[in-house]
């Protein structure tokens, strides 16, 4: 390589290094703006989270008057329905209210409160599961201890007993019980009582907070829509049977 070419190569390398340094400075500026934007977005979220609370409360009070609302929502949710078994259904048919409350600093966690009617499974009127994010970004959770009724009597768990009333057929038709009997308290209660994350159902909390609680009505109405479609299909089948060749029927009568 000639002397001029060597000098040109060094010059190009110097310019490239200088460009990298400038790019680094520009990227630092972008990162600062992104961080500032995140903080401002968080403030907006906190503002509107407070504004939404009275509406959530009013909605929850209205929903609590609708029988089998929450179990219909859970069984019609595409993610949760595949996890729930008969034990879950027996318990969740008594669920009358779900409330989600995010911490004042939204990034630090949230809690989910489940309120139940009087039921044959546990003494609690309400149970709460809370997630908290520590300063080291570790997620911790705790849950209300469940006071099970007649736990262990006759070698039978509380949730394996029959309920006072069956779930409406419009609900039970929505899914098969592939997991029936696989867990003595069901996947939902196993998730609720687990504070270690070992059950593999950590997504329950996020799904309830970010999807179901945001708009539960869409999943409840999905059950109604499916019922109407099934009813229409049944009526069409009956009409088709009635429209079969009448001459064939006359021949049979003869």
C-alpha cells in the first residue's frame, strides 16, 4: 500500500470513529427523550386511572346484579377457558364481583379483589391477590389465605363436592372438561394461592387486569351470541326435517 493510500485509510478510520462518537451522543439524546416521554405517559396514565375509578365502581355494582356474569366471562375468554376445569366452575359460579386496583405508581404493581356470594367452599367473602415490583425490578405477590370449609373431611376436598345449584346450560356448553378432576381446587384457585410463580399460571393476573377487567362485557356477550347461533342452527335443522319429501311420509302411512 502506497503512503497516500495509507494516509487515506487512516483518515477514513478517524472519520468513522468520530461518526460513531457523534452517533452515540445522538442516541443518548434520543434515550433521554424516550425516558422523559415514558415519565409523562405514566403521569397521564395515573391521571386517567383515577378518573376511571368511579366508572369501574359503578360498572362493578351493576354487574354484581347479573347472575353467572363472571363465570360466563371467564369461560368465554380464549386464554383462560382452556385452563379452567369443573372445580374452577363450581367455585367461580359464586363470583359476583372483580375489582382491579393499580398502585398509585402504576409501575409498582396492582391488586385484584374477588368478591363471592356465600358458598359451600370457603368462608371468605372476598379474597385479594396483590403483585408488587421492588426497586430491584423483582415481582413479588401475596394473596389472602383461603379458609376452606370441611377441608379434608371424608378424604374429599371442598371443591370436589357438588354445588347447591348447577351452572346454567348456556355456560357449561361453552367448553369440555378436559382437565376435570386434575386439581383438587382447580387451576384458578391454585394460581390465586400460589405466591412463588411455580404453578405456571402467572398470566392469569395480567389477563384479568389488562384484558378481562378492561371490557368484560364483550366476553359475556360472546356467550349470548353463541347461544343465539346455536338456537338458530337448531331451528334450521328442524325446518329442514319438516321440509323432507312429504310423499315419502304418505307412502309410509299407506
